[in-house]
C-alpha cells in the first residue's frame, strides 16, 4: 500500500536523480551545439534525447504487475463484503493488533476505529480476551464465554481464528448474548391466531411500549381503530386511538360515541432481568361492552364466561380476577403455577396466598382498586409457599365485567427460582467446603504435634506410672479430634481416597450384618438389588461409611418420629436398594446438574416422619443437625456428601408420601457413574486401605526435614532421631533447597510439608530434582493424596497424611528407604 508523497512507491525517480539528468541533458546539448556550430542540430538532438528519457522513466508505470505482486496486496473490500453478518460482529487484525477490516455489525456495536483489544470490556473480560488472543496465535483457535461491557450491561461471546497464507491475521467474531424476557414471543401471539380468536370474542389486545407507542395489536383492534383490518398500528400512539366522553366511557376514536363503550385494562409486565435502564412494555386489554358477560362470572346461562376463561387460560401471563369484596372469581393455570397452588387450587382471598405480614397490605390494596377509580399498579409480597423471595403482583381496577373488579397478574418464575436456589446451594456448599478444608488442614498440624509429643512421653512412662493414664487420655482425645477433621476433609472433598472398581451389592453385603445389629429389634431391615448393575469406582471403606451413616441417621429419625407421636410399641422399616439408571432415564429426569450417563444407584429409605421442607437445603451442611444438643455432631450427612462428590457421584434427599399425600419417610438416593474401563476383581483387604506395613530397613540414613510449623518440625525431628536417623531441619522451602545446594551432606530422603510460606514443598521438590534427580521425597500433608499427586506429578514421590504418630512416620520413612535401596541395588 503506497503512502502519499512517496515518489519511489509511485514509480517516480527521486529528486537528486532528476537534477542530475537535467544537468547531463544541458551539457550534452551544449556540446552538440558547439560541435555542429548550428542551433538547429542542437534543438533536434535535444528533442530526441527528451523523448528517450521520458520513455525510459514512464515505462515502469505502464508495465503490468506480476501475479505475485497482485496476490501480495489483499483486497479488503472483498473481505469486508464476505464477512457481512447482521448477527455477528466480525473484525480482522494483523500481528501488530491493527484493525485491517471489519463488518457493519462490528462498527455498529463498537465503532469503526477500535481494535478488539481496545474495546471497553470490564477488567475480567479484558484479561480473558488477551489470553484468548494469545491462544489463537499459538493454537489457531480460541473462544470465550460471557464478556461483559464496562457500562451498558451488554455482554458478548467471542471466537477467534488464525487465517491467511502466512497465518498473519486473526478473525474475531463477536456474538451478542440476548437475555430472555418474560414477554418475548407475545407479539407473535397477539398478531397470530390467538389474537384473531380474541377479536372474534370482542376482546382486543395491544402491546404498548413505555413511551405509549403500539408495538403489536390484534387484527380486530386495527380494524376498529382505522377501519381497515389489514392496517398496522405499529408505531402509532395508543392514546390517539381512543376517546372518552363526559362519563369517562372509552370509545374508539374512529367510531366515536356511535360505537360501543370499551373497558380498558392495563396489565404491567415484568421488567427484563439483567438489562439496566430497559423498561418493559405494557399489555392493554380492551373489552367490548357487548361481550355477553352480564351480571356476573358465576351466573347461569352466561355462555361467554367459559369461552373467556379459556382464552385467558391460553395466555402465558398469570391472570386472576376478584370481585368487589376481594374474593377470587377466576385464575388461569399460569397464575396457579406462579403461586404454587396447582394442587391445592385457588383460595378464597388473595391474602390467603401471602405470608402473615403481607396479608393486610394486599387485602387493603385489592379493596382500594375494586371500589376506587380505574387505576393500576403493582406491589411486592412474599408468598406463603416461598417466604424467602418476594414476588411482584400487578393490580388493575376493571369495570364493565359484571362482578369482576380487580385484575391480578403475576409472572411464572418457578423455573427461574429453582435454578437460582440450585446455584445458591452449590455456591454455599463449595464455600463452606473450602472453609472446612482449610480449618481441618491447619488443625491437623496442631494434632500432629499433640499426638507426637504424647508418643514421645509414653516412651518414658510405663503402665502403672502416675502420668501414663493421663497421657493415654490426651492421646485418645487427640485421635477423636483427628477423626472430626477427617470428616471435615471428607465434606470438603480433600480426604485421601483409595478407589477400586467394585460392585455395589458386594459392599452392601459386607455391612448388612453390622446394620442389622445397629438397627435393633424394632426396625425391619431389608435389601433389594436390581439386575445387571454396572461396576463403580469408589473407595470401599468410604462407601461402607456412607451406607452406615445413612442407616444410622434413618434409625434416629424413626426413633424421634415415634417419640413425637408418643408410640412406645412402634415398628420401623429400613430399605436398602440398588438400581441401574441409563443415560436415557437421566435425560428424562431433567436434572441439570447431573450429566446424562449410566449410573448405579443406592437408595436408603426409612418410614420416619420425613425431612421438614425448610431443612431440605441444609441437611448436608456441616454442623447442621436437628438432634438434641449433645446427641449429634452434625457431620454425618456432610461426610456422606463429601465422599459421594469426591467419588464423582451425586446424592439427593427427598420425602416419601403415602396415598393421602402425607410424609411417610425420607429417602436418600446416591448416584455413582458406571465404570467403563477394565473390571478387575475386588477382594476385601486388597484395596490399599490398610496402613503400609513397616519395612525391615534398619540401615539408618541422612534425612532433610522441611516443615514451617515449629511444633510439627520439633516432634518429627525427635521421633526420627530416636529411630537412628541423622536429621537436618529447615523451616521453609528456600532453606531446604539451600541445604541441598551447599552439598555438605548427601541426603538419602527429603521429608517435607506441602504448604509453606515463600517456597512451598512442590516448588522446592522440582528445584531439588534438577540437582538430585533420584532422591526420594516424602510429603506430609492434610490434603488428599490423589489431589496432591494430580497437582504435583513428581516421580519417586511418597505421601503420609497428617496427623500421624511417631510410629507411623518412622514406619513410613523406613518403608521409603527400603524401596529406594531395592531400586539402587
């Protein structure tokens, strides 16, 4: 591409060259004149020389360009025409991030001068866009999800692709994410077959923008307002279509008072969620006075009443009518669904739908709209079935519909509320899990020191000493606290699992005898297994813990229910069942959070009083319990939840009802995905759940102990020193790396914590491996071993969970050194 003023690019010689040519021309003409002695010869020579020079200078400008030159200059007008798209904003940038081409949609959304990396997205979106651009240059393709603008509330999705013969360009494709609105599709219904049915019945509908401009109308409304059925009312002011007389009766302006009066009902629609500054349109109903509603909605012989109810039932908006005394006359299915009264039916008064605190307010408002002037408005109330989230109910006073006096409207947000509750519950469980895991991990450091010092003190005391029993009591309580931390780690999905491939009935049969003893004589215990169950991959010991916890929880629930009813001679029933669920069945269930896959299902069901509805979203939270104080820690179900989730499964709790609809017990359903790989035979005792046996290694060794907690470092040093090892200590990763780098001691093993300030254990291990590639590393951590291995991925790495005893760390170090000696041999 040429630049104005660039003579070489335009095919012209530079100025110094032109000056030299002119000087040579003048000198040569002068010499010819002197030699010939006549000016005629000099002029002829000069003219011929000028013609030759001009031909030489202009020849390159008229020479045809080679194919390589043509192809090297892209025709961006062709590219611009090719990328035109009304729904996608497309831009092309070069390696210098310069905007070389964009389509009209891109310029409309973002302007013609801004390159994609300069667009005013928020900070998070700009970071993701920059990362996507780097990925596209590297891999050839990248995409981003929801990118929010800094102002305006608009959001976009993005795809980036590397193109060009030399792969020197990126094509950016932006797509706008449109938020769904409650009134989307209403224009098509009003102007379609539903609008024609309403017009034939004397009812007209118009969708009117907040500024009063008609967006859509029924065909009959167009005919009565303009005289032509095919005329469109879109773009006209709604108030200009109507007139009122001195008695406040409403007529069509085209018909005047010769036409029939109309009843105007204003139905405000919900504002669109997530669209700041955008207002919702209004739904205007015009009911002709000639519609045969007569003196009441419930009077006999009124043929128009069922027809009108059927028409209102077809609308997606929840609508209900009350009389002048505030009693309900009618409600469509959408209204019943929105207030969660599909099964119970419509109550007598609107105040029966809301909580006690809102009853007086809604009753007074309905009465005021029924007996006052024609008006409309809305109010926020809390429904009795959902006390946590308020809803907006629109009210409008109506006239000319017999007994009907107030029109109530509400949007059906059942699905939206369900999804919102699921997201809130998942977010809450994740946050609580992270907190519980962090607390358990830090507490394990304290317990490691307490248990270690107890072991060291017991080495100096024998049974019968005055302090021996006290030390044993301290150690026993420390082990009990360690058990609680393991439950917290299970809930936060950070405990160490040793999964194997197994069949669910085998695990159930292992615990059946224990469960029969735990249930006692008053509870009947039964087991049912489905056929052709798929294998699952899980930790058998932890899976047994899940079954036992659910069974004990069911036993306590049945006992508590019997005590509440005052039954002394009661009988209960606990049922364990296994089922197979295919991916097709999962899709039919419509559970959004569970992928469509084949599952093996464990069902634990009791005959107690069920779970209170207000507790269903809380029962898996740690420390939440409905038992009396001192009779439960509240960690049983949270442990079950953590084990199931860490095994890539899902658990749901619900109530079982009898024929009369009363709660007849609780049911817990555990879904574990079917293992699709090889099916090794699982034998009890070969799952790796036992502690590793101590090796016979007794050759001593030089150890580097890296631990930032002073208490843990001190007890581990004393324990290993007493076992005959030469121990060098370091308080963090940098100090440990320095001990290796100095080369004063050739260490046989590094024993290190994982989480430390400055340089952590994994970072130190990677740096050590560059110097000592074969030295084994034993990590101490309260986090899960599987999680640790996935994050670190270092060869010749070993693991011991915290808290550990003196005997356990000595045995683990001996085992690692013994294995290393075999490898070296």
